[in-house]
């Protein structure tokens, strides 16, 4: 990978205001019920990368379709990675991001695994800042709403040989969102995928790449067809150990107050929510172990009452209780089948920090305004 001189936060973005943004009244109506991932703001950030120039032409401009050569490498060999984070409106009218440097670092780890160029962390955060400021009017008016940001990078070089591309595009788009699941709603029901796995040792499981999601759609479809909300994957080698959901990490809460979460090791996506919940649980004085936990043990512990809660977590849905687990070999209920106490408490603590309503002892909140 060619090394490039790193642009810094002094990087000048070319700013092109949208010539015909959505009318105020229509925008306000849409923002009252944004749903998740179906409404988009007026602008986007675009930055190019080429072997010769490195990162170039940072622009925040009107959101518009992307033109690609039909031979663009992403369309053939799936060199694509992404991130997901939220901007929050604070009580005093300010705007903040939650741990964007962690997203920047993970983006670069994903880039390295997919043989894509490294992006300076300050350029990544500056790009997000530019878009949030351009689309400040796009924060949802619903309770629990936020502006979901989707930075992503893909290979644009027109070349059908198999090697890392020499040209890429980095874009950031923004989507006003409400709650992913209905607020503090009932716990989700999950389906154990025993025929399909998400990630194998040595594969791309720890990278946030579109390809992982493409591979998860059939097992996810199976879960939905059987009446469940999500799919949970087992490890690819032994088909025994719990890994994660298609897009959320898992925590197991025991009656003795201890917590277990599957260890990172290349096949699990290192979630920033996961990392934050480990820290918040330890702040509460709870013991958190990062260790393997098997499907059989999960069932036995749920049935004996040793396990009282299971939480799924990720930026989109924050923290959600798992109430029911089903697979080829039967099903079991976790606790009462509804959201448990620790799940609710940790969710509230995390959300309060993200929204600037509680002290931020770990320095996670980055104010933009
Ligand atoms: C993004 C993602 C998560 C959650 O990560 P957060 O940083 O907490 O949003 C978990 N699993 C997968 C597969 C993901 O892509």
C-alpha cells in the first residue's frame, strides 16, 4: 500500500450547499417519524483516493447518485467497508458524537484486512463533522432520535484483474433515525443458525465489510421466516460456541451478578457498544469475563436459572434484551422472557452518557458544537 502524506483537520473541504434542499415543512414532517435507515439528509461527504495522489478532493455537497465504471472493482470483488455511528442533539442545543475515534480506528483495521488504504483518523472525524454541520436541520424530533452516520469506502478502479484496487472513494451519508426496535419494547426472539456461519478463523469476521452482511442474509431470512427477529451465529470450526448476531454483540448475565461476553479473536466484530458496556459494567462493580460460552451451556443455564439475562448490543439498537432462543433442537426462554433489570439499567446509563445527560467519566462524548 502506497504511503501518503496525511491531511489533517486543517484539510479544506470544498462546501457546495444543496441548490434545492427538501422544503422545511416536508422535512419536518418526515423527521417526526423517521423510522430506521429509510430517510436521508440533503448532503454527503466525498473524498477520493488514488495511488498517485493519496486522499484528495474532500467535498461536502448535495447528496447524489454515484457514477461507477461497470468494471469498478467493488462490483466484482467486493472491496467495501463501512462504519456506523450516531450524532446526538444535547439538551443545551449542542451536538455530540460518541467515540468517533474508535470508529476511525476500526475503519482502518477493516481497511487493512481488505487491502484498502488507511485514512488518517482526524480526516475521518473531520468528514463526519462537516456532514453533521451541513445537515444540522436533520435531527429527528422524536424521542430517542439521532442522526445516524454511515461512512464507507469502496474500490472504484476499472480493472478486472484480482489485486487491491488503486482508486477508492470514501463517502459519508446521514440518516435521521428513531428507535431501531420499539422503545424499551419486548425482548427479541433469536434463531440459532446451525447450517450457516458468519465468519471463519482467518476470514473477515472482525472487519466491518459489506461481504459479511451479504453472507448473513440467507440465515437472517431463515430466522424471519420462522418468526424470529434476529439470527445468532455459532463458531465455524466447532459449531458450538456463541459468536454474535448478524450485526450485534452478545452479553450473558448470571444470577451471581457476573457477565460473560464472547472474546474477540478475529471472528467477532469488535463492537464499540460492546466495549462501552464492558466498561460500564465494571464501573458498576460487576465482573465481566471475555470467554467462550457454548450453546449447550446457554440452554442449561437458562433452564436452571443460573443465567438471568442476555443482552444484544450495537450502535443502531443500543442495548436490547434477548427473550427467546430457538434452533433445530428446540427452544428456551431467558429469565421471564422480557427485558431484564441489568439490560435496562445499562441501556439507560449508556444512552444518558451519549445524550450528555449523565457524567462522562471515560471521555467518550465528542462535542462538535
Ligand atoms: C457494527 C457491528 C456490530 C456492533 O458494533 P458497534 O460498534 O457497537 O455498533 C456488531 N456486530 C457486527 C457484525 C457489526 O457489523
